[in-house]
C-alpha cells in the first residue's frame, strides 16, 4: 500500500461503490424523509468533500448549512436541538470531534421528541459514527495511507447520491453517469503525465501555492491546499476567486505559485480573467480545466454535471503532490505530527 497505489485505485473504488449502491433501498428511505433543516459536517478532507452537496442542496431549494464539526459542537450546539437532518462525514468515524457530536446527539435522543436524524458516510461499516447513525453509508474504499485520496473521492460520490435523493432527484442514470466518470478518471490517470510534468515544472520553485476556485470547485481548492500541506509540507491555501481579488492577490510575486480551477460553469470567464491577471502580475499559473492564454494547462474530461466535476479536478492535484514530494525526498502520507485519525482537540 502506498500513496500512489491509493491514487490509482480510485476508479475501481468508484465502480465498486456504484455497484454496491445502485439498487440499494436506502435511496427511497432518504427521499421519504420529512422536510427538515440539513446540517452537513465533517473535518479536514471530509469537510471539503461536502462543498458540492452543499451547493446542490441549496440550489434545489433545501436549506443546508455546511459546518466544521468542531464549530458545531462547541459554538452552535443549539442547532442540534432543532428537528434537523445531519449528514456527517468521517473517513474513520472515530475522530474526536465526531465522537463528541455523537455524544451530543445521543443526549438529545433521550430528551427530545424530535431528535436529529443522523446520516453518516465513513470508510468502514463499523465505527463510532456509523454505529450511532440512523443511516450509515460506508464507502468501503479500503486501507489508505495518511493523505485522503480514494476515501475523499468515494465520499464525494456518495454525498452526491445523498443530495440527489434528499431532493427527490436521484435517477438510475445518475449511477450510469458515475460509472462513466470512473472510466474518465482511469483514462486521465493513465494519459495525462506530460501535462502533470509541465505543471510541476511551473510550480516546483514556489514557496507558497494558492489554489483558487468558485462554487463546487471550492472543494478542490481547499482540499488541494490541505494535501500540499500534508504531503509536501509547504504553505498553501484554498481561496474563493472573489475573495482572492479582495487582498490576497497583493502577495503575487514569481515565488508564489497559483493553481486556478477553470471549471466549465457560469464563472468560467471570470476565473480565466483572474488567471490571466496573475500572469500579468508576474506569478506562475497552472489552470486545471479549461485553458487560459499565457498559463500552463491541465485539461480535464468535459462532463455535464458541475457538481461531480471536483471528482476529476482533484486527480491532477494528487499527482502533483507526488511529484513535488519526490522533489523534496518526501513520502506523501507519512505524517510527523498528525495521524490518520485525530484523537485530540
């Protein structure tokens, strides 16, 4: 087991996930849940994986909040007193914040006539979070080194199905579409090495990397930054494209690298313009998605559903992390101060 093998296993994991859930009865259960406010929560990569579902639910008229579990349990526990539906994501199901969330929910189950309904997405079927869930949806991605790769993408796919089911929109073709994306991911991982190497050459001298996106691509922006910090141990930050213009662009110099996520959606034009501006400021830029004049470009397969685009968008980041870590004689996934499961706040 290695970081690179985890990356390459992702298409197989996604296909197995589709096979497991394609005809599962859980989707009719979720579509029949009464109207409740929705809380989406997790930590780290699990929190980032929730961005597309959050955007989708709200666009479909569902009121959904996207909260770090640490914020929910310490500063907003009164949200748990309402009749809500909580979607909690944790690869291990054992992180300390999720354990405390489970304890707070259990307390309300004993003292409330309408306690929260808990839906969990974890890697394995048996863990603290899954054991205390009303609906548990394991991804079964298998063992993984420290950095979340296949657990991240598999969680995102399950969350897409959950969001579609909660809005009454889940259809058989959604699973067929997911299978097609798995095939596209497999092709990308095999054939895009030259583009990855070009991007590596642009960013290899960077002392700091900003990753910029909008909408569902915020999942990629924030998770890419997390992976660079975990796997390469360099400063990196995910930004909303709008927020980046409000101050952070002042830091652009040749030593500051940028990755702009040029997703094929309504904000493509302004993302491309931002990428071009960063080039004009003298900063090295890699665009992932659609091309921008003057930048190095990593093309992605074009898909119709922008909410699934982050499944493909993260793949070149995963490969860049491997090359950047190799340059530093590091092994991605070998943590110094953290562990796979965070057991202390």
